[in-house]
C-alpha cells in the first residue's frame, strides 16, 4: 500500500489525473473562451461525478441538447453511463471529477439525441 502526492504546481498541464483500477480522479483548471462548447460525447459504462470549485458551466443533454444544467461553485453533478452530453464553460473553471466504470472513458458522438 502506498500514499502518492500529486502537487498541482508540479503538473505540466492544467489537468492532474490519478488513475486506478476502474476509477479516475481529475482536477481541471483552465481559462475557456466565453460560451466555449465541447464535443457531444458520453462516458460509456462510467459514472461521472464532478464538483465545481470555481467558475460556471452548463451541461447540455437530452434530445437536441434540450436539457441544460447550470453549474456554479459548490455544485455537484452526476452524469450516468451512456448519457450523451456536452459542456459549455464561461471564463475560468476549476473542477474535481471522479469517474468509475470499465471500458472507454469517453466516446465522442455526432448527435445529441443518440440513444444507447
């Protein structure tokens, strides 16, 4: 058994990742352009939980992106396996994400109303 320390200041990018057997913890810090939209995707068999530390974002899901969740500091979001979604970030964002599952952790798709 071991204890590993990952210092944010020592990370070469704005994303720190710790991976283990069937789980991933990610700390994300970056400045995004206002309204920047991500690619439609899902996380396969993975459950994804994210805690918003700083900044605001939206998560779009549902047919045609019709369901929009507005997230701000202190919010916790859970995205169930195979939920097609994308994120929009406003300004600086910091979040801590945790995923648990097997298989591919991210699958890009072309249509937001894809049902798996």
